[in-house]
C-alpha cells in the first residue's frame, strides 16, 4: 500500500466550481460512478470544499447528504448506502506515523468506499491505486478541482465519471481534449 514516489497520474480531469451547490453536484456525479473498494484521497486548504464534495459523493452513493458531517474531532465516520462509505478526516494527524493505530485493513475495506480528507497527511498509508482530488481556491466563490487517477482501477472510475458527465442525461459543455489529457469545464454548465 505504501507509495513513496507518486509518479505521474494516468489520467486527469480539471473542473471549475462556481458555488457550493456546484461543488456538491460534482461530488454526487463522482459518487454515482464509485464502486466498493474505491479510495478517494482529498487534498486542499481549509475552506476549499472537501466536506462539501463528500456530502455530494454520499448522495451519489444513496446516503442522505444531511447526515454527512466532517469527522474532524472523531477522525472517521461510517455511513450506509448503496455502497458503504468510510469518511476519514486526517487533519489532526501529524503524518503517516500517527496513523499506525488505525486498522488499515478495515479502513480500506474492499466492500466500502473510503474517502480521506487531508489525505496528504497519510500519504505513506494510501493504496497505490486511488483517485486523488486536489481542491484549490480560485476566487472567493470559485474552486479548482483536479481529479487524478493513480492506477488502473481509478482510471476506470475516472473514465466512468467522464462518461457520466458527457451522457445525454448529464451534459458538460466544453472542449474535450481526449483521454489522458486535462479538460476544463464549468460545473455550472452541467444540465441534469
């Protein structure tokens, strides 16, 4: 599971969110594409929308979005849905060494989806094959979202996400630069 050298992402998707609602909608679209055993590593400063993405992701997994709260003080929460969700907040952990007491076999349960806020603090514990979501402030209300696939399984999930957002039911208007290349879309242009 240890990944010292991050290496290049196999595929990436870039989007811009212009509101909390758009960020949550991004998470919901991603959640619909996830399967048991998937791991999503979230990285970003305070206030970039990590918990907002997870609320949407939970909805995409069939979990009531209002039940999702950041587990900052308890480290993790578990939710039942179409696929179970393990939500970890590593903000209070001081590096991977501080996570030795975590049961990694349980944390990365192949029957559930695991999503980790502040995943960069647990980088040595993360599975090599994972989706990484990097969030950043662009303006007061805009967020940049960069979804990276690291490994064959996560590349499949990213392809499913792209297919979902390009389907007739959910259309993204923008320039598609092709598989394995970056794309930039405004989430607000999604028709649902």
